[in-house]
C-alpha cells in the first residue's frame, strides 16, 4: 500500500503541471501578455518622453 502512495505523488504532480500549462496557455491567447501589449506600452512611454515642457512646468 505504501508503494501505491509513492506512485500517486508523481501522478498528482503531472496532473497539476498539466492544469498549470492549460491556464498559462489560456492567458497567452487572450492577448493579456505578449509582444503587442508590450509594444503598445513602449509606444505610450516614448510619446510621454517626447513631450516638451517649459521651465515653468517643473514647479
């Protein structure tokens, strides 16, 4: 019976890894991560950095 318990540990770990992989893959397809959102954020950063400010704005 003890050997059966030791065999269940890797089985449960494999099932957990499979569920984690499914969730990670689902988040990637939703568009919440990846190059497009990062490039949009970088474009917004560049636009903000390119704004010119007069010396009176720095008060």
